[in-house]
C-alpha cells in the first residue's frame, strides 16, 4: 500500500535531513469569510518546519497567530493553499496534501497521531472502547488492546469506575486523559499535541510529561502547542515562533 501512496505524486523532498520524520515546506493558508463580503484573511504565510526523530518542537505565539491552523494543517484537517507536508510513512516520504482520503487515513492509522483539546465520541460507547479503537483498527487482539489501555488509564489516574462509562459525561480533564491514552497507546512515529495538559491537575500533568519524554526517547517526532511554561520547558527541544 505504501508504494501506491508514492507512485502518483511528486517526488520526496530534496535531501531531507538524516533522521527527519516530518517536514513542512512553505505552507500558506488563508480563510475566506463568505458571509462577510468574502474577506480573505491570511493565516500562514510561508511557514516551514523540519522535525527530527526524538525531537519535540513547540509552537509559540499570541492567540490568532496561526499555531492551531498550522497544527491542523500538519494533520490535513485543513487543506493548505500552497506548500508541502512531507511525513515519513513506513520508510517512505509522502506529501499529505497530495493524498486521496483513503490514503490519508492509512497514514493517520500508522504514522501520525493527534491529541486534540477535545474528545469527540459516540454516546454510550465506553471509554475503554474509545481509547482502544486505534489499536483495534490496526488488528491488535482485543484482549491485548484493552489491557494496554487499562495500564494507560491507571497511569493517568483515571478512576476505574469510569472505564466502562461513556466519556460524554466526563469532566474536561477526564476526557483529556482518555484522548491522551488513545493517542499514546499506538507507537506513532509522529505525534501532534494540541495543548495536551490544558485541563489537567499538577499530578496528571507530570504523568503526561513523562509519557512525552518516554516517547521521545523511543524516537517519536513531536510538534505541540504548550501554553504551560513548565511543560514546554521540560519536554520541548526548541520553539517555532509565530
């Protein structure tokens, strides 16, 4: 399947740095306000970034500067106007904006994880099933998948009484911990972290920082928005300023 992702698209980036996992080249993105006279608001204007294996890069800047737009573009939730977003997928480089929807889903399934600020779930689906879904989609044995999630839930101090309940009734911090377990259960080579500790208390914030450090040590490349100075200073290697 990887070969099919590459065969119909432009060649891989010229001389990518050794060890690079993610490379955004000259990203441009604007929004057109169709209900306000079709005003065009430019948000990203030539933003570039290369992230190495085992590196965490923080996106930093004032509200409205484009951090979240850049993050969502890296996950292809937003279609960029111009530029390339190269990711290392199963040993080869693929350009996300050039992929068909089913190909993009394959890259997300295997190579790029995302921790958003919000957990979107189907009502009545237990938290265990919500968090285990990516593992089950990869074909993991259900017993092994659920055991892996139970370990993460315990590590994140999510009360066991909640594990078989739907997260729709959870607090913001509880939902965030389900979201974190869902993403960190899979050994994604690339992780995008959108304020992963924003709703957590000090103890659980420390747990998440340790999870990030452990994953970095395993070679995961990360990009994140961290409004907490302590978290950013502890887990990030450098900053991309917006």
